[in-house]
C-alpha cells in the first residue's frame, strides 16, 4: 500500500484528508514541513498551500523529481493556487474540491504515465 504524506500544520484538515484518502485505500499521515527530511520515501505528498510561500516552495523543491505533489488551498488565495499550477504539481485543488476529488487526484498522480 502506498504511503501518502500530508504536509500541513492544520490538524483538522489533515484528519479530513487522511479519511478521504483512506476511502481510496491509501495510507497517509500528517507530516510537518520541518520533518520532511526524516521521511522514508512517501509515494506522494499532499501539500496545504496555506503553509505560506516559503514553506510551500521548500516542500515542492524537496519533492521535485522524487514524488508527485497534489496541492490544495483556499479558493480565495489565487496567488497560491496560481503558484501551484505554475510549479507543475500533479494536481491543484481548492479546499472545496477535497471531498470529491482528492482521492482520485492522488491515485492519478501515483499512476506512471504511459
């Protein structure tokens, strides 16, 4: 089973995302951005864009080329969403889309392109 790291400081959102991923058979856990270096190869990251510009850039740079990143953020935070789209992340969702799309977005990101 693939392990997904949820990078956020929001415990409520982490629990929600974890439950949504579990519906798809994906094991996950919240990981603070300061703990990334100690991770043993998650299959993918789910990134909370609400962490702020510096942290989200650091997380994306750490994951680049190692694993796909699915990001989510507030629909009103257009700068963060635009940054994530421009950074070439596997998927970018608003918080309102989590319930219906996070599981499928992570599963799609895990599939190797053919």
